[in-house]
C-alpha cells in the first residue's frame, strides 16, 4: 500500500467538505465567493534548517484540522482522492476541538 509522506516542512492535507447553504430543499453553491478551505492534515514533514543552521521542527500533527489560504497550496490527485500540499508556515490556522 502506498502512503503519502511529506518532506522537509511540507504539509499534505485532505480537504474537508464545505457546508453548502440551503434555502428549503434547494442547495445554493458558493459560486464566485473566495472561501478558505478547511482540511485535515494527512502527513507532516520533520522540519527544515534555518538560514543560521538551526533545525526548526514542524508543529502540526496528523489529524489536525487546519484552514488553508485560498491560493498557494498545490492540488494533486492520489489513488482517486484529492489532496493539497504546501509549506507548514503557509497554513493560516488550526481549528482546536
């Protein structure tokens, strides 16, 4: 079985479904609205070296729910599922449960 592995300070996330707005039984998609994506962290790299040579560990963990910027993360398909990958410091926030 293949497994996704993040390198350096990369984060691989799986998008969570956005809640759609409904009016009665009619589903209204958010067309044209710029909405930040919520996602679940699938894999996190160990970290990276700073310019001064210090190792900076990543802080996110697998299973964390995060908010992604509307642009910046790379979308890719893997085994029929959609994922996003980007740098940990580009994640906008973490949703605490």
